[in-house]
C-alpha cells in the first residue's frame, strides 16, 4: 500500500468586498465613535412592578414611542440638573 501525503489545509482569503465590509463593521457607527468605554457605565436595577407600571404609563403620555431605558435616563438627567 502506497503512502499518500496529507493535503494541507487551504487558507481562506477574503475578497476585496469582504475586507471592505469587515473594515466598515470594525469602524462602528457614529455613536461608537463618540463614546469611549470609560464614558459608559452599565447598571442593573431591580424596579418593583408597581413602579414599572407607573413608568410605562408616563412613557405612553409622550408623543411617539421611547424605550424605558431612555425615559429613565431623561428623568435622571432632569433630576440632576436641578
């Protein structure tokens, strides 16, 4: 029985378009450019259901739809400006 040489793995090469896409994704959006990791702080909160219901009711009073996170941030911002 003859001994065969093992096939070497083929290196995947990216086309110019794929490289452009990867470069674009790595760049990030305008928000990613304006915020550094040090400027952002993640926080997990436990909010009672009765308070969450009040928050949702206040959010619905506004024109348009906004997220709970945005609504809470706006209230915190107003409270800290006083």
